[in-house]
């Protein structure tokens, strides 16, 4: 199957997954598209940020900035991966460095690639015009279980709900974020570490490692998985936690960790 990768990060999930896909005899990566921004207007961006801060509060927003480091994939596998542009150069894959993800230029590149499937790895909003371009549309790797954790940051909301399991879902993409038909899903037990930060970072990177293998399996047998794709049904959306919600996450983290220690 002919695929392309669309990403907004040079050294993240896409850089980790690309070499694994290249090891397949049945997958041909036609190109990698790097888009710097999602190309939303200033008013749209401001409105989204304002509504988010209104919902979670100033302290919640500041805490969200603090937590970004927890999800830096390079914390664990930076020594294993190279930046995407260097990887593409090494494997002789066309690399397109575009100013914006949602642009006419992106559409032109996708049309010229003429791929069967687009893979979204590490993006924010992607316009519907892009999603319908490839023959089989586009798929997204969401590092959490769907539909229960749509738009959710990995690990923390599971702990918020007093669950010791996380997971990843690969789904078709439509105009609604994280709501497309489910193609592949895997549940994973959370490995609790000394601190919440270390627990999130370790398990998030574990999900990335596992999702690469899941993506490989899916694409190599895409027709089979596609024939068994199922709508998500009613889901639940999450965003950055408020300070009140963060206190509950810390409380449940300690309870779950102590419970596991007591049981062992």
C-alpha cells in the first residue's frame, strides 16, 4: 500500500514510526509532509484559547504548560530516532517542508503523491479537504482509548477516572476530532512509577512504541481491518485538567500506586 505521513513535529511520533513502516515489504512511503502550523486564523486561535482558559482557569492553563514536558517523546527514545528531514534524506523519501498544514500547497503535494492512505501523526486540526484527498482517506493514531477518551491527553484522565489502564486507538479521520470509525485498538496496563510525571512520561512513550507495531499491522492488512471498522458511538471529550481536577489526579495516582504495591 502507498502511504504518506503528515505531521507537525520533526522529532516525535512520526520520526519514531517511519523506520518501522519502512521495514515492511508491502508498505511504500511516498513522502513525508511537515506542516509548521494548522493555519487557523488569529481570531479562531484566540477564541479557542480564551474558551479553554475560561473552562479550566488561569492556573489550569499554566499547569497545562508545565505538563507539556511530560509528553515530550524524546525523553525516552531521542537516542533512537533522527529528525524526519534527515531520515527522509537517508532513505531517499521525498520530504516536504511547508509553512502550514492546511493550505493549497499541502493539497497539491498530496495530489501529486497519489497515495492510497494518509497517516496523521502528531497534528492538531486538519481540514476536511485534506482528509478526503487520498483513496482511503486518512487515519490517525490516538494514544488513548476511544471513544471514552476523545481529545484526551494520555494517562492522566485514566488516572482521574481511577483506572489503571490506558491504550491507543487507530481510527479513520473525519471533520470531528477523534470521532472517526475505529480500525485498531489496544488496551495497556499502566506501569506506575515513583512520581506522576515519570508515570505519564514512561507510559506515554510505551504507548508510542506499541502504536508503531499496531500501525504496521494495520496497514499491512488494511483491507481486513477496514472491513471490520466500526463507528465509535457516543464518546466523551477531555481537555487540559483544571487545578481541581489535577488534585484528583494526584490523589488517585497515590491510591492506585499504593493499591498495586499492597497487592504485590
